[in-house]
């Protein structure tokens, strides 16, 4: 029971860190202190270093040769594609838009499960998928930003690709998190991830003018690396060890609330009727998709 409570707290902490991450990352990108690829490489390189420095905290485990390919796939979808598309998308859209689009993850997980695991989709879930899709379209087509240079259509599309990639990642790593200790799993995941993202961000990172960073920007980058990368990717496997992947994905409901409130407080985003309507459609759609059908009582 105690372990399950800690798993729930881990899942909750992941969403809290993610909620703050949107604003801090957006502010770094909006002021052109770093490019999106440079920020991604900073995240992965910093977190990889921390995970390998702390390797003695976990048990020594031998990796089965057949699992190295699964680690590669996990890094491809959970780090490389996931991060590169997310941060690039965030540079074009707003924190609230991005956090709402990301809540479609449970729906994407369901669709992928029906395709690859042949799981049945009920009529209620179909309606939920349609409602969430309409909400995402409304947010993408009619959503606006107060910042010059933002491209909501492109940004939201990239965030949707990010959500799809992360959904694939959740399915791929479930077996690995059951087989290996979280520290073992995450070390190898990030090592492969670092190899994959370095070609995309190395040049931009080398050309970054770190001396121009204000104290706030320095703190924001540090939070992105330590809190929103090291912390999130450490806590998520812990949650997945003791909770179902579908249960962990439902915690994503909390993310837009935290992201929205914090973004408004920091002045990085604002609320509008379009965002409210689109959010309601998406939340109802996700609820319908994740709602478990009532079991029929046999007479």
C-alpha cells in the first residue's frame, strides 16, 4: 500500500514539474537565448551526466542483449522525437495550448493499443476521440498568441507529434520498467538519447552566448535540465513500476491546470474563450476514452 502511494506521488510530481516546465522553457526560447535544439541537447546531456554519476545508488544489473534495441527505440520516441518536436513546437505556440494538446496522450495510447494490441474500442470511446479531436482542431485553428513570431498551427501540430511519440514510448518502456531498476533503465535510455540528439543540437549549443543569460534565464535552463528532465524521467519509471500505463497517463489531466495557472501568473500566456471551449472538449473526450465500462452483473 505504501509503495503504491509513493508511486501515485511520483506520478503527481511528474505533472507538477511538467506544468512549470512549459513557462520556463517558453521564456528561454521566446527571448532567443537558446535555440530549441540547443535546449534539448542541454536537457539530455545534463540529465545523462547526473544519471550516470548516481549509478552506484542503484543495483548492478546486466542488460540482456535483446533489450538494447528496446532501449534504442525508447530513446528514439521518448527522448529524441519527443523532445525535439515538443521544444520546437513550444517555441511557436503558447504554454496553455501546448499543455492542453499534450492531454491527448491517453487517446493516442488507446488508438495505438487497438492497432498493435488489438484492443476493442467502444462507441463511447469513439465519441470521446471525436470530441477531443474537434477540441484540438479548434485550439489549433482559432487559438492566438500575444507573442510575435508564434505560429499556433505549426506549434500545435508539432506538439501533437510529440504526444504521439510519447504515447509510443509509454507502450515500449512498460516491459523494461518491470524488468530493470529505474536507475538502470533511465541511464541506458539517456545514453542512447544523447547519441541521437547530439547531431541536431551540437552546433547550436556551441554557438549559444551563455554570458548573455540573465539570472532568471539561468535558473530557467537549470530547472529544465534538473527538474523537468532529470526529475521527470527518474520519477516516471518509478510510477510505471507500480501503476498501469493507462493510470499514469490519466495524471496528465493535472498538467494543463498547473501550466495554465503558472503561465498566467508569470505573464507568459493568457486565457481566452477559445482556449476554454477547446480545453473542455478535449477534457471531456479524454474522460470518455479513459472511463472504464461498468461490469454487467450476471443474474
